[in-house]
C-alpha cells in the first residue's frame, strides 16, 4: 500500500517570499499535485523561479525530513540492502560517481561532503570506485544517518557545523527540497577551502509531464538558467552545466561550480522572460490534473477494497 494514500504529514502552508530573489509577486501555474494536497506551483515574476507557494516554513520541513519523509514517500523506516536494490540507488549512484571522480578531481586527500546523504549509497559507490579520502554527510533522519555512516565508512551528522573545512560538496537531488537554499549555499561556501568545487543535480522542470512531478518534497523546480542564478547568488561560479538522464531517476540538470571569492550576482538580474518555456510546460502539466486526480481516487478505492476482497476469498475457501 502506498503510504501517501493512508497518512499525510500535518503541515501548515503560508505565503512566503521567492526562494531566489525574495520577491512577492507570482503567477499561479498549477493548483494540484501528486498527493492531492492542492499545492500551488507558481512562477516568480521577478526572477522566473518555479516554486511551491504557499508552503511550509523551515521548521516544519526540517521535522518532515527528520521524521516523516522516508515513510511517506518510500514506506520505509530503517534502510537496508533490499531498500537500496528496490529503488536502484546502487545503480544510479555508480553512474553519478563515474562523473564525480573526474569533475570534482577527487583524490586521496579530498574531504567530500554529501549534503542530504540519505542511506549513503553515494558513499558506497565512491568507496567501490577506489576513493580513499574523507567522507562526510549531512542527514536529518537518524536511522538513515547511522546506516550511511556504517555502509560508507563516513562521518554523518545533522548539521553542517559538525564538520571542518571541505574540498568538495555534493548536493544530489536535494537542493529542490530546501527551504533556504541561498543561505545554505552561503554556509557551504564559507566551509569550503579555496578552489573547492560543488556538484548540484536537480530534476529538469522542462521535462515534467504530469501533475505527478509536483509534490510537497520539491518546493523548487529548476531550469539551467534559474539553477545557475541560484548558485551565483550563493557565491559559486558554474563551470559546467548540462541536462542528462540518470538511470532510474527523472531527467535532470547537473552543474559543477567553483567557490567564488565573492557573491556573484543578484537574482534580480535574472531575466524572467527566459523562463517562458518552463512556465508553459507547467501550465501544460496543470492540464493533466483532472486525469491524475481520477486515477488517484480510483487507487484509493482499490486500496480500501483490498481487505474486503481478501475476506471474501477466505470465506469462499472455508465454505468450500
């Protein structure tokens, strides 16, 4: 049974400023989402960034990721090898590692942080690839943090301040979840050694096809332009950015950026008209809402009928 059908986290939604430029003027593009929360997906008129608004605040989201996210999305409390194999995380993170070893110039002296490391599949893939440097992870969920540390021979904690200077940082399908992305990037920049590199990978908003691509965990939706703008705002200079297709995962955008000597840009310099294709894509996605809603309602009915069907089957066996 899909846990999202049986229980929902208790969250309060409030109108908040743009996550990139801080503006308050938005255009509503979609009013429904994967779990039928009635989420509004909007485009910021100031910078073009697609985002959920209204949305929960930072405190609520931190609690959600610490205590509810894995159960709600994946029906798991304690990770294990079966969980990793079922979601093909080992395959996907080997693919990512093949890129990271060269792109981040990883060596035996590298101090690498995986921000939002989950169960540590990246750590395992890096160790399998021969990486002998120091591995650190930030993970709010205690069970996942413990598993990641054990599996990847890594040091894992709930806060960035738990670690010293870093040479490389990975934010792999995590940035889109964060309630204060510019603030975090600034903190990462301050924690990184001169010449440090950061790798960011996010879903590609231009590849969305249905309302199923919109959900409470992803409060931002990126294009190459808005992702680069966010990194510059946080003090990083992109050196490469490309769209790609990771295995067993949505089509995505990945970027490598270096630590800049100073913050490089104001989000107000972003041209929101360049985001028109992404806004049009979101409006197209919104048009699928009625079909998605009908399908989800039918799934809910089917789930509710399962115990009745099983009882009828058992009764027939006893009666015969």
